[in-house]
């Protein structure tokens, strides 16, 4: 199937999952994850009206997106992958939303850089819901302190929480935990759910889902 057909199918599955959850599908954003795909494979999605995209590497986004942005004025590009301090300046200039704020150091560097560039981008705090030692993210029991550091001390615009559940586990309990943490911290937005589990995530209150291979094909 083409990228356009895939997009239509994902949108219709999102609408169905929203309806089953008694939610309004209009409140759920599809972030089309275009990492590893070349600009000419992404263009049909823009032509089909898709406007929100996710990339996981700063340099790759920097190479592809200035040209693609010229195709539509209202594109919103999300960083969904780990960020190194020495790439923060580029990240703040290339992206519109940073979804992967996962440690204090990067929160501080981003806050400085946003101030320097006069771009106060919305951010998500990435939570390590599975407490996996090798995985990025804030531990669930540190979320409250970290949210307060980011918003009160650093002045970051915290839009919500994001998670990537452990690959080999049922994602439901992880989505439920993220939902609980967001509600405890008065955060409205939940970025969770990928190609294999976005419908489940919508059932647990996802306000945005990050879908890559189901739209663009295998990487
Ligand atoms: C690659 C990626 C996705 C999309 O994964 P698919 O399984 O291709 O839908 C979503 N979120 C993050 C953080 C990713 O790195």
C-alpha cells in the first residue's frame, strides 16, 4: 500500500479506537515517524495533508527537513530520540517540540538554549515506565520533582509525558502508569503508542501516537 493509503488506514483505526474508548478522535494527534526515510518517501505524506512528524536524530532531521518544510508552512517536527548536550542548539533550531527530555542535564541545556534562541518550545518528559536500567527516561517516582524542576525552575513549557514501554511486555500497564503520572502532575498530554500498540494507547488516554513503520514501511 502507498503512504497515502497507510495514513488513511491509521487515521481510521485511530478513530475506531477513540470511539471504543468514548473519546473524541479530533483530540488525538498522529505523529508520523519518518526516521531513516528519504525526503522523497516523506513528501507523499505531506501532500496527503499530514503535518506532524517525528525524527529521532538531530543531524538526520537537519539534513532532510529544511527542504521538506518548504512544501507546507505549518509542519510541526518532533524530536523523539535521545538528545546529547552538544546537539541541543541544533535541536532547538530544527525541531518544534522536544519529546525526549530524559535527564536534568539536558533539561538545563535546553532551557539555556531556548532562551538564547528565543524559542520556548513545548517539551515532553520521557518516563522510564519499565524502570529498565539501559533505557532513557525519568524514573516514575522522580517525575513530580522533575516536572517541577523543568517548569518552575527552568521555565520549560512542559506539555506532557512520553514513554516507550519495554519491547517484550504488554504495553497496557505502562500506558496506565503514564496516564496516572500525568494526572497526578496536572499534565494534559500523553505521547504513547507506536505502530504495534497505538490503539491500546488510545484506550489509555494517549493524546498523541507516534507511528512509523505502519505508515512508511519497514526500516
Ligand atoms: C521509531 C520510533 C517510533 C515509531 O515506531 P514504529 O514501530 O515504526 O511505529 C515511535 N517512537 C519512538 C521513540 C521511536 O524511536
